[in-house]
C-alpha cells in the first residue's frame, strides 16, 4: 500500500473507510437533529464532502489508502 496509494489497499483499510462513512452520516444526522448552531452548517458541509469522497473511493476501490491516511487527522475527535 505504501508504494501505490491509488490502487492498492488492504481489507482493514477498506473496512476503516467504510466504517468512517457510517460515522460521518451518524454525526451529521445528530447535528441536524440536536445541535442547531451557526457553526453546524459549516460542519455539515465538511461532513457531506467527506461522505461523498469516501463513498466514491469505496465504490470505485481506488484511493482507499488516501482515505485511510486522511483519517489520521480525525484521531483528535476521539479525545474531545
């Protein structure tokens, strides 16, 4: 996966990106229903872009490694 981030991926990275799509969908729905603030709309735009890009990667089976690598920045969300 290290040599080709576009076409190569592992089963665990595919599951990770797929699971993340579900998390972003849940978080967006939670924000829509319970957290109506001005900053919510910006986060909803962010979530929709991420859901679109990850879904495209999962269905085409390309760029999965980039998706898994981009999830490193989401690690801080666990500690919030």
